[in-house]
C-alpha cells in the first residue's frame, strides 16, 4: 500500500486530462492518531460496453490486516459510491492470481470472476441500490 501511495498515487490522481475525464478519486483512511490505515482509489470506466466504476486500489496497511479492516473499507467504499448516484453501477477490479486473500474478500462480498486481463483475475460486482 505504502509503495503505491509513494510511487503512483500522485501521478495517477493528476494525470490530466484522464484524471478529470475519468473522475479519479483517492480516499485515505487514518486512525485518530493520523496513522494511515487504508487507501482506496476509483475511477469511472471509460468504455462503451460497460458503465461503472473501476476499483483501482483497495489496500490496507500491514499493521491493520487480518482484523476485518479490508471488509470494513470495502463496505465503506461501496456505501460512498452509492451516495454519489452510482447505485446499481457495475464495479470491477483486477486481482493478482497469487493474492488469495483479496480474491476471497471480494468473493465473500459477492464479486465474481468474469475473466482475465493482463494476467490478473477480472472480478466484478454491482453496487447496491441507495437506501
């Protein structure tokens, strides 16, 4: 997580015009002591065959893993997306084939593997309706 933030987050968020066109968003979750707990980043899918959201990153700091934090952050991320008029939209993400925990997290949340993209599992779900 820290590696993505340090090396890629700023460039990803400020890669104009793509960042503006794709409505890229980066969310940082900190504890009360301002320590980094997690990040999630998303952008609009820019394709004619799918309308929805690309979950770019959902990462939990090492100190907060194995405590249900990933599940809580995924739930909060989806709740946030629903409130910005995205309810019912598709949401997709790539998972490295060796990342069993991420695949399990998404599967437990109802995501399904819909294909392969660049050697990664393409996982998809739908955002719930508002309310």
